[in-house]
């Protein structure tokens, strides 16, 4: 059996995109590996029915580093720009064969519009390439989908995941309490660390508002950090992805870049959060439902709130430097050109290449429903309350919580396959005494999980049940255990595991074994 490293495969996919997006071409196709065996949400892929994806917006607003707006719009048969800061602008409209069918020419400054003529056919998909210089920074926005309706009017075409993203971004609230939560320290986002605070203050010295602070921090990230090619290939080494460590090393993959950017923003009182989801080629999110139903995250980025509005940004895709070599301490940095093509983006454009599955916020998205044989309810404070009996199976993608509570009368006996997988911000779980089985991948990639109580009477722990729980500190496996399956506690480098005599963790096959395994008498 071959074990898939989610971290390595996902980061590799993202760097394929990032390396190509550093050049002036459309987004590259990303491969996708799913680390849950048997889960294949890409089946039954259907072609795009373009009429179902006419956008309910007729303009997309991009922001400069100072917050100045440049609005790209469609009206009638025309494409236009409203801006007070845009210069050196070019708009090209291309078809699927990449042939230019309409253009504004080059070098335009200020607001303008142009008629696309008869070159755009009804319900045929076209792409706008928009190049603009704002406040001295050139940005290139590729693959903005557009078509013509039967009435002869142009319309933007929204990404297949746009409505999904709108729903998931509903947790990015702007009330005072929620914004305050996005200024507090979290695991790997230690905005209270002296190293983070001093760095943030140094970077933003002289900045007079949040626009200037965020731009200074983002420039620091994309100019001084390098993407870690070594880490995406290395499955035998534990890598730190906390902001304090990475500020000193300046080498990271996507999650580390998101953690560091977020921590630096919070350290200077700018609300920010790390966001997780899927980074993909435009054709995957515009032309097929390849990622519909898929919440197996393969990428991370960041969001920040300026003047009451949340903006999306992807420092990985704008980072130009690369770290390559044979090991974490045996490599070299190759310098490249950074960009700002993925900076302060509106959701309409960001959704064309990013599916947003979750932001690591303290609060939760209120929801409730059936969970296998049990029932769950998530409240605004990020608490999930579980009741009922039998098998607990949370819906796929249900991870918007940080505290897990089982009611006193809860008598579940099984934690199902992948039930809590990728619940990044839960820190401790006390299972009911009635639980006898924890199935495969049940807590896989719960990266903040520090403590799990395994009840007396537990008999089975499945494949990779706690794999990639790299903050796990201590686990007591009860005497009742019958079987601990392959890689159950792999990639848990801090964990001390106490097991009864005769229990075999098969740790000799682990990629990264626990810190210590204690065998005790039964």
C-alpha cells in the first residue's frame, strides 16, 4: 500500500500553477490528488450550460495598493473601465483558440469603453485579459469569462463555484466582535510573538493606514520569501509552518505563507485570516464541474479586512523566488520576479481559479443537520454539539467549528471514515465512553489537535486515523484496544503514545514516527 502525502501532493500542484502564473500566460492546469481512498467527486463531469452561469453582476472592481478602484464592466455590446488611477491599460478578448476577437488597443489611461462589434457570438465563451497599472503597480487579470446573451447584451460568466464561495465567505463578518477575533493569536498564527510583532512594526513603519500596512506586508512576503520546492517532495521531515519560525527562515509552502501574512497583519491591528480550498485552472472551474462537491483542500491563501471589506489574496501565486535542493538544510534560493496579480482581489474574479472551502476563524457558520445516525448543531461561537447514537458521520466539508461537545446522553459507538478530517482548528476532543471504533482518516489532518481522549472500551483505530495531527501531544490508548491500523499516528512528531503490551503501531513503517511510544503492562 502506498500512502499519499496530502501536504506534498497538494503543494506540488499549487507550485505548478504558481510557477506558470509568474509569467504572462493563463493559469496552468493543476493535478489533483485526493487523500481519501474511494472518494472521487469528479465523477459524472458535465459540460457547461452557459445560460445557467450568466453572472448577476455587470462589473468587477479591482483595488490598487492605496484602495483606489478600477471597475471593469460590460454594458450592451461594450466593455469599459471606470478609473481615476488606471494607466497603460489594455483589454483583449480571446476565444477558446486564444485568437483575439476584440481589443481596446494598448496604453489607455483613465476611463474608457469600446464596442466589441459582431465578433462575439451568442452563448460562446470568451475571455477578457485586462492589464492595468495602478499607483505604479502593473497587474494582469487573465481569463475573465464573458459571453453574449440572445438579446445582444454582453454578460460576465461566473465561475461554477462562485455561489458556493459566496456562501462560504458568509463567515467573514465585519461586526466588531468578529473583527476582534481576527486579531487574536492562533496556532501557527502567533501575532503575539515578539518576532512577529517586531517584524510587522519594522515592515509597516511610516504607514498611515491599513491599505499601506497590508501592501507593505504583502510586498515583504512576495519579495523576500521563497516557495519551498524541497518540502513538497520531502515526506520524511517535519516542517514548521508557524509564522515565528518562517519569518526567520523565509522559506515556506502555501499554508506557511498564509500563516505568516495573517500573523503580520494581526500584529499591526489589521483583521486577517488564513483561508483553505482548491486552487485550479480556469477550465476546471468554468467549463466543467470537476470540483463540484469536492472539499479536499489542496491550497491555502489569506484574506484581510480593510475599511469594512474583506479581500482575497494569494501570496504563493505572486511569489517569484524558489528554494530547491536535496534536503531542508541543503538547498539554494533562485530569485524570480514577484507580482501583484493575486492581491486584494474581489470574489467575482478570485472564484475563477479558487474554490473557498473554509477560513480559519474562531467563529462558526451556524448550521445543523443529520450526521449519520447522530445529529449536530454548530453555533456562532464555533461550537459543534453532537447528540444521538450509533455512527457519527459529519457531512463532507463540515469543518467550520473549533470546539467539540457531546451531549450527556450521546451514545455514539463509531466515529466514521473521515468524520473530522481537515478540521484544522479543533484543539481537543473528549470522546463519549460508548465509542468502540474510530474508522479510517477520522481525524486526519486536524493540525491544531493537541489532545484526544480515547475511552475505555475502544477496540479499533483505523488507517491514518490521526495522521498529520502534528500538534498532538499525548495519547493514552486503552487496554481494550484490539487493532491499531496502518499509519494511525503517523506524522505526529510531538506525540507521546502510551499503548498496552502487545499493541503494535507498526511505527517502523511510519514516515514520521511519534516522539515517543511507551508500552505498558496490561
